[in-house]
C-alpha cells in the first residue's frame, strides 16, 4: 500500500508542478509520542518545512527517522 501511495504522489507531483501545486509524502519511521524524537510538534515542523519550500526546492518524499 505504501508503494502505491508513493507512486501516486510522485505521478501527481510531475503532473501538477506546472500549475504550482505541490504534493509530497512524509513517512514516519517510529511511534508518535510526546517527549520523543517522534513528538507531534517535531513532526509538524517537517510538514511546515515542506509547505514553505521554494518551488525550485520542492521535495516529494521525506522519510522522518
């Protein structure tokens, strides 16, 4: 299932970039829990960084480890 989602996002990224529409996936390689590396606030920061990237630096996949 994960492979299918990643493939879809990569395909959408190729097709939608010309319209300034950005798609990306974030894979979280751990259990989400407060006061850990996988704290919700830390993960939210990854999403914010993706959201604020300049179009010439768009990243379509981020693996949070």
